[in-house]
């Protein structure tokens, strides 16, 4: 592979980039410039081990090429920050806005998602030049804008930084999916490993009553994390630990993938159509199972948290165990009250909550209002963060969401019990 191997995060993510929300403290130009530089550099660090050929591949419609992620996040800053807030800025190349817009209908037409891998030009090197051009312009804007202009720019900058961190995670999960299709089992980083789970066994009680969840107004949050609102907790219990590969092996051995009574109908149709008999990237070997990782193919570690499972699989496993998946409110309260461990830095955790608006939710106006709100249909909420999540990106109120059949992300689960 080209370039030096990346050193991926090994622990839960609690770093301070990007800085807290603008209204939390006075404008600090140098802090914002440093945050911008740190996030942009992290994208390039994650791309560094990949050859130009690696950066070109799109292995399925849900995934995107690494080169596309690098260019799209650059387009975001050019489209929403420079074009709208830097007087006299000249667009680097108007043609790129068609190629690297994702789903912002109000921002103009775009390359169909399933054809992103067809974009051989610009090259990986030309994409780096595009990134450098925009980086210079954003730095100049942050340094030279008036205080009043900067106050208008910083909310866009902040969401752009978190947006790029989302794509940093996708860069790793998308290249893992691509490498998993290669019979050579390519290695992205030979040093990569799943952090060791720290949780103890057992359950924590969830108290019955009314409590509040959602963004409390401190620091950054996406719009779908608001408004803060009351929820009724019915009581019960939640596991302190995540479900492990060893526990999943027992599910497989008990015929879990062959027992229709455990599955939602759509899930049963899905596993029959896809031929699933184990989590994503698992392969039956002589003497056991292996899994594809960012360090190449390795034996399945029974002690590690199970990952690359869909909502359908998580739901079937919970039914097999005679348990439930927690609601997103139960998960948030459990983390807030210190009732569970390994909430961050290992796997995103499926909840049984459908992804929808909080009471009173309204998307922000304009194209940025398309960021979250228009996807509130037919998906489920995941909470926490994963080994691939960027430093500083995780928080208690974060609402991730995917369709129930999707499992190429680092997705796992913990179990809960309803009040009996």
C-alpha cells in the first residue's frame, strides 16, 4: 500500500476538537483555525495508507470511494462557507459541484450515488490540490473576517467539521467493505485492533418515571438531537456490557439464522436473499470462524464485542435471548447516570427506536436543513460511537441512524429488559 500506515484510535473518543459551540465563549480565531486544520489533516491521515486505485473503488451503492469522501467534504466548505460568506471568492472548478454534491437538492444537481466510483477524474492528486485550495481560503477567511462576519461563518464551520468527521468514519468502513471483496484480504493498517472491552458482567436497573433527553444547549449538536423533551421511562434493566462474539457463536450454534420464528418478516426475507449465516465479514474456516478487519483477515475473538450486525440480526438475537434492545431514551439515561460501560469507542449500538423527529423538531432553513430531517423514515437509531469514530465526535445525545438491513458499519448491541 502507498504511504505510511495510519495509527487508528484505540480508546473511547473524548478529545476537544472541534471547540465548543460559538455561544459558549468569545470568538477565538486561532482555536477555530487549529480545529479546522486538525480535522482536515485527520482526513488525509486516514487516506494516506491507500493507493490511488484503493481510493477509486466503490464496492456498493451504500459506500463511496475514499477520493469522493475527500472531495465531498471539501465541496461542503466551498459551497456553504466560502461561496456564501467570503465576498469575492472564486469557485475552484464549478464542474466539481456536480460531482461532489451528495444529497443536497437545493444546492443543485449531482452525480447519482451508485456512480461515484465512475469518477476517475479528478485524480487523487488533483483532489489533494482542490483540498489545499479550499483549506487556504477557509484559513484566510477565518483570520481576516470581521467579528460580525466571523460570527455568521462559525456555525457553518462547526457543522462542516462534524460533517467531515462523519465522513472520516465512513472512509474506514467503506474501504473495509471494499477490501472484504478482494480475495487477497488486503491490509489497511497491520497495527489496527479492536480496543478491549472494559465492562463488567451484570445489569443495571432503570428507574421508572419521567426524565428529559435531548440536547441541553451545551456545546455542539446536530439539529436532530433537539428539542430537549420529557420521556416516560417504564423501568427495567440494561446490560452493563456489549454482546460478544462468543455469545453470538452460541446464537449461531443454536440455529439462530435458520429459525424463522426469531426474525421479523423483512429480516427473514433479507437473510434468505443475502445468504447470511453470521455477522458481516465472518467466514467459516477449518476449526472456526475468521473475520475481515482493517488489519486483514483474523480469527474471530470470542471476547470482543460482536460487530457488523444489522438491526434485523440484533432484533433476532434479542428475541433468541428472551430480552429486548433498549430504546434510545433508555440508552441515553443509562449513559448519563453511569449505568453502563463501553458506551463509546467500540461499536455503535442498535436501539429499538425508529428514527424520527423529537417533539417540536423543525429542520434548519435552507439546504443545510436537508442534513438530517429528510431521512426520518424507515431507519433505526444507534447510539454511542465506534472504533472508527473520530476523536471528539462522540457525545451522549448523538443520534446515528441506518436502515435495518445495513451492517457495513461497526454496529453491535447490548440487551435490556422491560419492566416485568
